[in-house]
C-alpha cells in the first residue's frame, strides 16, 4: 500500500511540473503531417498549430533558416497567413503550410519552421521530416530562374490621406523566359496580386507600379508589409518592409443657430477627421447677465479672458469621433417673471381699491402753552370720502383722556359737536354728525382742549372713530391712528 502511495505522489508531482512548465512558456508550436511523402513536382503539407499561453493577445510571424528557404518554396494557404497570425489570450490557431523543393533533393529532408512572438520576442520552431521520391528518370537540366527583384515605396513616412505608390523592379539575368510571374503585396491595409510576363534576358528589365489608397483613419504607427515575386509556386523574391503611418489631426467645426422669441439655441459640432486623438479647448462668448439665463450641454465652466466672459469646454476626440455642444439662452423666464409681477401688482391694486375704506380720517394736533408744559391743544380732523359715491349718516367720535377737557370754539366756520360728554373717570367724548359726505368731499372739523393740570410730558390721544352708511345700506367704521401730542 505504501508503495502505491509513493507512486501516486511521484505521478502527481510530475503532472504539476508539466502544467507549470506549460504555463511558464508564453506559447507553444506543434505540427501535424498531412502529406510528407512527395515527388520533386509535389508539395508536402503540414498543419502548424500555435497556442498562446499568455493572458493577452499576441502576433506571431513565421521564419525559416536561409538554407531551407533557398532550397524550398514555403507558403501558406491562404498566402496572407504567412505574414503574421493574431491569436487571442489563451487561444490557438492552425495554419496549413505547403513546402515544395526547388531542385534535386535527397530522399529524406528536414525543414525547420520557426514562430516569432511579437510580445515576448521569443522564437520556437518545429523540425519537419519530408520524404522525396524520384518519379521516373532524372529531369533534364534547365536554367534556374535568376531574376533580380527590388521593391521601392514612394514615401518612407505615409500620410494616409495620400495614395501610396509601390514600385517593383525586375531584371532577368539569364536566357530563361517567364511568361507568367506573380507580383504579391500584403499588409494590414492593402492586398494585391498581379500577373506579368518577363522576356528572356540577359538584361531584360521591367518596372511595375501599384497605387494603393489608404483609409484616412488608418491608425498611426509602424506596419509590416510583405512583397514577393513568384513563378508558379516558386518564390523568386520576397521582402518585408516597415510602413510608417504618420499621425495627423483635422478639427472641423460646424455651427447651427436657431432663434425664437426670447430664445436662442446654438449647436456647435466638432469632428476629429484625423487618425490620432486630439484634445482641444472650446470657448463660446457670454456676458455677466446672459450667463444666468444660459444653459449648456455638456456643462461648461465660465472664465474671464481679456475682459470678456466665456463658456469653456475641454474636448477629447479620438479618430473620426464627433462631439456636440449646445448653448441655449432663454430670457422667457425673465419675461414671464415680469408678467407675473405685473399681474400681481394689478391684482393687488384692484383689491386695494375694491376693498379699501371709502372714508378716511386723519388728525393733526398743535400745542399751546409754556416752554415746558402743555396748556392748550388745537386739533384738526380731516374726514374725506375718496370714493365715487356719497356716504350717509356720518358720525365722528372723539374720545379725550381724563387730564384734558374740551373748550367751546366759536370761531367762524367751526362745526360744533352734536354731543359733548365729560366723565371724570373715562374722560370726555365728542360727537359730530354729518347727514351726507359727498363723493371726493373732505370735511375739516376743529376743536380745542386744555389740560386740567400743567403737563410736563406728552399726551396720547385715542383713535378717532368715524361711522357711516354706504349706498348699499351697510354700516362701516373707520378709525385714525393714535396721536402723540408732544411738548415743544
């Protein structure tokens, strides 16, 4: 039993070590043969599987040692997979590779194929075994294709708004003619193939140009482009060039303004017609008063610059992104406020004139006496009808404090009281009666009083009371304020 436990523990440790080793490797490459027994005119086929063990996506490129690439025509189906392969995190992809010998080969060949990781800069490879069979008698010797080729780009730094010109230079350096050559170009933003013919040499030259339109929004950066010259399945020339797409920005502003009564809406639209992000400060003028009646979307800050106030936004736009700013100035609430205030004033005025007392009474008192005492007081009562109707049965009641007593005033034009009642406890009471008080009529009643004692301080007279009957037959009462008689 102990022996089985030891074996189980050792197996578990080995499995753990294998799992950890696999996790430590950023990627792995493996091969599966489809057909590795061929003749000189056939192609061996293998499935190459790349597994990405990283937690981020990675781009893989394929390479083969010079000794193999010179002796073998190595390509993929489709051809574009040979440039690079993008694999997501913890994912894997399988590519079909074809390998055809250029010339005589030994019965057993080994071809090395390497995968290069962009992220880790590591390279891993597989060694492929291929059996080459002789089919019939040895082939008749012929010229090996010898075509000097080169590729030139119009600009090393590419502006995506301008077309890119790609030029192939071909020079046939032996008598072998090429009735059909294929020019190939592959990159992230273009792909083309063109069949041409090249007559037998020597010194037979040909130039082919391609014009490629890039997207205006092509992201700035370095991109690899693959170019090749092929004769059938034989690659006569291949190269990889780095295309540098330059960054640029073009900020475009459009303005739409709409106005109505006391309302103005301005819509500002901004578009970054470039291939890289851009941050910019946007300003819109306002005033000290206008800012309080203006709303913005998105919300802006207000700053004062060079004596003027501005709404300010900070916009950050990516390639071909747009943003809209809306400025709405609305004076309607102010106008509505004025209308409401005017309405309130009108209503209050109407209610005041409707429900105010039509009769008002006002009293004025003047003192006579020594320098420090009050001996006599003359009082004037002003009774006015401020309505458009006559008031009937008007009675004026005047109550005097105990320390004073009324005097008989026989001055011409003075209205004598209808009643004059004196009481040592409550003081004196004076009463005047008017049969009618016409519209807008004012009556003045005067009387005099004297103090029973020398008064050093002030005297306060109670309110004057006026009773009257309205044209509707209602009896109403109005009174004056109290009067303070001061010793002058």
